[in-house]
């Protein structure tokens, strides 16, 4: 069934899609596939139809929704996925692979355990070579995200790992020292699949159990299993020679896999395998030897070794920053031995090159691979005590600080895929709807590696220069290392407060700890500072042995530090007030609230406890040197692991997310009994409602005054006014249920859930889109009355973004927004459809609009026409 080009020749990509869409091409192919019967139609007919559909899905991502959302078609394809005819199985796996380029399509495929089982089976040795290759390709797309890896490995960890391992290593059964040409495609796809090791999980243990270290060694050095049997490690030069003699396209992937395995390595992995430390040590020595050799050769940016250096240097970098103390020590010692003969000249060259980047004489983008390799090399040196002081005294910290500033003040972003050629593929630019995938290194690896390196050098610099003695706002230029401390602190705090990737934020936090700052600042945390000194709503009193006490809020502790709460039996019972009355008979004076008392150990330092509370409420603190030790002890007792790790200045664990100042835990059952206010939705929309906490039949949320008042001046004034409304247990919020849910989420997390413009949104009808956007228009209106500036700005941003992406519901949105007096949204809606005014008028779409709104559209169209005429002139 070839594509007919009649009527589409010379048309643009978008125009061709419109022709196909109007002709119902996708629907016709789908119906034909659904009605396909083996008894009456040939196999060639089936494969031609799937081939045509695959081509359309590849070229026009908008068509994918109609396939992955078709349950009947997916069931039909699933039934044939395990077909004994190779051409049928291959065609279906190829079709699935294109569907999986869509993030929503991937999740849909992963939801089917039966389908996932068939895909995993197709990777097995009993299947045809081409089927295995296509199954591995599909698996790569399914494991593009941490969520995808978790869904796959939770159900089929062992068979998935075994399928990958078999494909990577079965060539070794031949006498060949190198991967045979006819096996290369299988090995390459398996190696790409093994990159799922970038995510932490139980699959790492499974890979070690299946001797992944031996297979990696065989691919790098050639079929050399005898090395592990002799327990004699080859010399560095022998390893370099063998690597150079064994040229293979799989090598960059092997270095990546090795790096991920090493950075996530746990001490007991190898003890559960049949091998010993020999292969592991050889792998470490091999990576360090090859990296050092290429570093020595790569002092010229024109050298051909630059592209070879990037993956192996990154593997070494992941080793020296490994979670495993053994890997860390072994790799650092090995690397130190390898680079020592040429280190002085090499370091001088690196710092001189990076100085040009720091000053702007050489753009970070002009030779980004060279810059990245220099930064990774410097990062490796920075972990070796032999070179740390030399780098600091050579103004290395000043150079890194300047590069960090340049990254933050420019629009330059260097992603790893732009410098690592092996990560580029034909599917680049063809993916869609992947909102939940983020590299731990962030969008800019120049920024990441600069921060990672600085995190190692700042401690040495502190010992030499006493940077930690500065006070907030003080500008000091260190004559030894050239660092202007306050400028660096400001840049690091900017990184912490913005979504620049978990890795950059973690390393920024570690650097800041050497200046006495701990945690992750946020807008919500800054708002919650008000609650620290709020006494009226406090329901807990922490009693210290010295007679001092600290009043706090149970809802905050439930969410952030439950270790300090009293036993559930005494605290989570029906609340009583000062006069002994129940909650239903609430006193009109909140001052009458009974405070539960918690007696602290006599070893608890009062200043440390106050700092703990500051961190619990705000997520970010400044700590003087003399308070660090008692704070370390107390954070451990309080279960504040993230703060404890920062106080002990532990290296960030690769892949971990950053802690956030989040109070949504108070909305969970543990915090229900601490609720002292109900937010009731203004519009129920026919919902049937029941609540386990109260008898109200209206949709509502149980909340906490202390959280609400910290983010809303209006609510704080209301609660403190002494008027009748201030004592009411219920606040009627003039928004619908969907808007109320989003509003409460914002109060407790600081984040307003948005709408992701993906294929699901694009395929909603106008009524569905309006239903989704009504909540944001209502919140925009509420924000004006409750003085919620952030909510208003974020709601407007969501609505405007959706209006720009799809204009089908614009007229209805304009009308609804006008009724609520949201003229910024009205203006955005008018601007989005003003060019369509004549068509909308002729179609009768504007009949229900107020005359004022129609006039706005007419004026917008006139302005648009004049602008278009000016451009044409």
C-alpha cells in the first residue's frame, strides 16, 4: 500500500499532513488493520499496512495519539506480536517503536503487562536475529525515563537483563577476538538498551549477577576472559594497546554503561556474583589508563582523540564520584598514578584554555567538546589531593566561578548529546510528549561540570583562605585564589532557587555549605518564615531542660519532621481548647488552644533546636561554625537525612532528586486531625461527596490555618481580624472543585499544577479544553481578591500558553473570562483569534458574545490586517 503523492507534490510537511488528515488516511489504515484476517488476506498486505502506518507516525507525530489511544487496534497488534512469521513480528515491533517516541504512547504500552511480556520474550535467544534487534530498539524507547525503567524492571527485571546480557555477550562463544560484523547490530542495540543503568534500581544488582563486568571487559579488550582467570592485572600500557587494537563502535556505549554501573555501585554487588575483584579492578585500570593516555594526547583541540576522550573521561569521572568507597579509592589512586608524569603541563594547558572561556575571549560554544573535556579533566584532577592546592593557587576557583556566571547570564546551553556523537540517533527530533524526563546533569553540562569541580576545590580553598568567615552581603576578594565570595554565593543561590537540574542544584548546595548555608531556598520557604514566629496558631510546645520552650505547629512537623511529634494516641485525638470544649464548640479565642507538650532530652541544644525548626519551616538556613556539631547530632535524631548529609558535606548521590520545602504531607491522613479550617468549593458540578472526617456533603478540603496564612495576606488578616468570619470553621472559596484542588496544592507545595501541551491536549475537543482551563480562569479571578500574585501569574501563563497552542476553545474562554472580569485573559484570547474574525463571524461563532467582546475582536482584526499590510509593503 504505497503512499500516493498525487495532490501533495510540492506541498510543505504540514500541508501534506493536512491532506492526509482530511482524507482520513490514518483512520482508513487503522480500520483495515483491525479488520485484517489471516484466512482471507496475505501477510504482505498486513506488513504493507503497518509499514505505511509506521511511516506516517514517524513523519507526523500528531498522528500517534489516534493509534496508542485505540484499544482495539493495540489488542489486535498485541495478539500478533508473538507471531511465528518473522516479517509480522518485526513490522509490529517497528510500529510499537515509533509509537514509543511519544511519551504518552510509551506509558500506554507499558500499562499492558501482557504486551510487555511479549516484547521481553522477543529479546530471547529462541527468536530470530532481526526480531531480537527490533525488540531491543523498542526497549530503548520504553526505558527513556526513570518511570519507564521502573515499570519494566518491576515486572520483568530478570528476563530483561538476561536478554540484554545475552545480546551483548553471546558473540564470545566464537573464537573471534572482536565482535563479528554479522553480530554488531545486535550488540549495539543491546548496549544502547543497557544505558538504562543510568537510573538507580534493582536492575543494577541483576546486571552484576549476570557478570556484566566480564562482558564489558571482553567488548573493550577483545574476547579475553582468561584475564579474570589468571588474577593478574595487565600493565597500563598493555591495556591501552589492547583497547587501541580492538576498535569497535560499541566502545563509547561500554564506557557509558561502565560509568553508570560504577556510580551506582554498592559494596555488596560483587559479593553476590561468581567473580572476584580482578575484573572490576581491570575495568577501573583500563578506563583510567585510556583516559590518561587520551588526556595526554588531547592538548590540541584539533586532535582526533577529543571525541574518543569524552565517554571514557566521563566514565572515570563517575568512578571517582562513586557511591562506593572502594570504587572511589581505587579509581582515584589509579588515575593519580596515570596522570602524574604529565600532570603539571596538562593542568597548565587546561587552566589556560578555561581562562579564555571564563573571560569570554573564546565562546563556550565555539568548541564545546574541547571545553567539556577540559572541565571533566579538571574535575578528575580536583578529586586528587596531589593536585588540589595547585589548582586553587593557579586561580582555578576564580576561573570556574567566572564560567558559572557566564553560563547563568547567557542563553548558552551545552547538552551532552551535542558533544557525544554516539548519543545522536535518527529518532532525534522525532520524540514528543516527554514532559517527565530530565537529565540529572541538567540542560547545561558546562555548568554541571564547573559546579562539580568547584565542590571539590572549595574545601581546600576554605582551609587556605577562610572563606567561611564572611558574613552575608560582605564582598571579599581573596588574594590567594582570586574568588569574590559574595558574587559566587549569589549565583549558587540563584541555581538553588531555579529548576536547572538536580545535579547542579546538589553541587551548588554542597559548595554553599562551606559558606555556612544549608538547604534549598524556595518561594514557599521564604513565605513560611512568617510561621516561625507565629504563636497564636501553635499547638505544640517543645520543653527544653534549661527551662526554655519553643512553640511550633503540629501540621508543619507532620509534613517535615514527624520524629518530633508526641505519640499519636495523645496528639491525634479530638482537639480540645483551653476551656475543655470540643472542636464543635470551638472557642472564639484561638488563644485558648491547648498546646501539647513534648519534653526534649537534656542533651538537646536550644540553639540547634531553633535552627532545626528554621530548616523545617523554610528549607534553608545559615549556620555558624560553632553550631554545626550539635546540629549534626540533632538532625540525625530528627530523621532529617538531607540536612544531615549536607552538614557532613557528603558527596551528592548520583540521580537523587533534591529535597523541597513541601508541606503536602500534612494533607495526608496523619495530618487530618490537625486541620483547623475547611475550604469548601463554591461549585459542586453535581458531584456526589462524602468525607471520613466530617459530615459535610459539599466538596471540600481540610486544611491548616498556619499554612494558608503564610502564603495569603488576605487569609492571615481574616484569621486575625476578630470578626465573625475569622472564627468560622469553613471558608467558602468561589471556585470549582478542580480549581480548589490546584489551589490547595499551591498552598502546600508552592507549585500550581499546569497543563502540558501534548497530544492529549491537542486531541481534546473545545468543550474539554474549556473545562480544563476554567479552573485557571477561576484561580486568576480569586487571586485578585486573596492577593495571591503567584497564583494569578501562573494561571495567566497556563491559559495564554494553551490559547497559543490551540484556538478552538478561544471564543468560549474569552466569554468565560470576561464574565469573571479577567481582561488580561480576554485580551490574550482576542489576540489569538483576531485574524480569524471574518470566518468566525460568517460561521455564526460570535453570536453569543457580548457586543463589547465582538468589538474587541473586530478591532484586533483591523490591527492585524494593518500590520500584515505594512509587512507586505
